[in-house]
């Protein structure tokens, strides 16, 4: 056989085809060879780097500055809404705004409130903005839900 197309069997040292997985003479497995070993090492390295890389949730979140959020909401609330209730638990920040006006709040005003509250959250609880839910109530019913 041509040496460019053959290799030596690991067991019996016979010339066998390069692509042979088993020796046709002694039936010994030939293994993966240097090229296959290199591919296997690279594959294991990639898998290990993915498994060992820090996950999105592994970095600790900065605590939400609830008193600053409350102060900002109270300051903005003057003449806009009657009551603000804040809660912070494992599920995130919950804000309940109660609007007390004679006329039903329109979507433009409610969206404006959501934007101001979102800015407040981004400033005082940047790691918790995506976990925040805001409910705007009027006449005992939810008129707007804001998520960020």
C-alpha cells in the first residue's frame, strides 16, 4: 500500500488504511489519532468554558433604594395621585398608585406616570427595573399596568 494512504496498526504494526477504525489483520481498535484527540480537547474546552462561565444570575444585585424610590414618587405625586404603596420581595418591586380625580385618567397621563416611575426605578434600583410592576388604580380598578 502507498504510505500516504496507510498508517501502522497500534497493536500488530501492520500497514492499514489511514481511515480504518479497526485493523483488518488483528481487529484492534485504532483510536482517534492526534487530529481526533485535538478536536476532542478543543470540544471539551469549549463545553467547560460554557459550564464554568458565570451565569446572568450569579452577580449579586445591588439592593433597591426603596426610601429614595418612595421619596421620588411622593415628590412627583403632589396633585397627581393620592396614594403610593411600595413592596419589595423576592419577586421584585411592586408599586401601587391610586389616582383620585373626578375625571377618569386617560392613557396619555397614565403612560406619563409610568415613564416617570420607570426613570425613578432606573436611578434608584437599576438592577431591579425588569422585576418591577406598577399598577395604577382609579375608582378601585386597575387602569394601567406598567412593566419595564
